[in-house]
């Protein structure tokens, strides 16, 4: 679960610059101990903060896709992340939105340089 703020630059173009700030907490895990090749445990994520920027494409008034990238802060480390998304509006006034995203953080594990990926489901309301 998490909390986020997404800002579009409202222009007449179908392409809009976007800033995406999110803070996510991973409260539960699957209770499986994952080990590195040297038998040391891989640390749990716990939570992360993302500050991403990019662009969105609005082919219709009800649908948009976006791609953002930037720093992700996990356990005191700053890593590169990407977040492609598919979003939709529930009404023509674009007051309420839903979004499905995939978040990929590169080189999350120090020893193996493996990435961390998660799927995000979002519900949002336009503030202004």
C-alpha cells in the first residue's frame, strides 16, 4: 500500500509531461527466506520512495499510457527505477482515475545486481 501524487502539465497536446511521486510500504511478504549464493539472506524491501518524471500519451479522453523514470530510495540506497503505466478515467470530466503500473528498480540486490519488480494498482482523484 502507498500514497502518491501525480501531476500532468495540462496542455492541448496528446503528449503531456508528468511527475510521479510515490511512497510505498510492503507490509506483508510470502514468508520465504531467500538466500544469496553464499547463503546470506536477501534483505526485505520494507518500503520505498520514488520520484519519477516522464511523459504520458492520451489517445482518447478516457485512456492514457505513461512512462516515467527516476530515482527510487530503498533502505538508504538510491537506485534507478522505471514505471510504465496504463490509466483510464471513469468519467468525461476526468475527476476519478484508475491506473495499472509495473515498477522496476534496477540492481536492487547488492550482491547479485538483480532487479526488483512490482505491480501497482492505483485509484486517484483530481485535486485541481
